[in-house]
């Protein structure tokens, strides 16, 4: 139950959006999956466990109309300086991220794929840099990513 509290808080936040714009695809431990109609996209999302200056989130998104699959995006708990080093640790794998302000992402689709593959086999991930560390549990991440993938495959 404790692991679900961040997701429940996230769901409450997302419920404020127009219901027609967002469809819940399910809650899976500490992750949830959603589908947006316009623009068409599906994503898995989790809120960081650590309490930072602001809430932090991790998403893995699919944008079918743009040919994007498995795009990793992190909203950081703190803004980082230009050219600051931001690092993602997923299990025993390490990834350097591109960061600007409170946002971070993989440098390219190949990096996204490597991060998602690591997420599927690890139990925890952390993102750090510029004096902050945001921590995530990966329980339910693979299932939420799969739900987002299926959700966008059923378009129409």
C-alpha cells in the first residue's frame, strides 16, 4: 500500500485534467499508464519517492503519429544549470542524460531503448546531478510500459 501512495497522488493530480483527454490504462504498483486522444500518445509514469524542491516524475512515452516509441523523459525535482551533468542509474547500468531546466532525457532513441531495457530488469533507479537525487522504484514499470504500448496499438 505504501508504494501506491505516490501513484495515487499522481492520479489525483491527473484527474484535474479533462476526462475526455486522458484515459487510464491501469495502475501497476508504483507506476500507472495513460492514453491521451489528442495528440495521440500513451505513457507510463511514476512519481519519485524522494521529496525534493518540487515533485519529480519519470515517463516512458509512445507517440504513434510521430513514430516515437519508448521515449524516456524525467521531470527533475530541481532545476539544473546549463551543461550540468545529470546521470541516471538503473540497477547496475549508468546513463548520461541531456538536461535543461527541470527536464532530462536520453540523447537519442538508442539511449531510450537501452534505458527501457534496463528498467525492465532492475528494481530501482535514481537520477542525480546538481545537488539532487530523485529515486524511483521500478515495481510495475514493465507492466505499465506494456499497457501504454498496447493502449496505443488499439488506436482508432
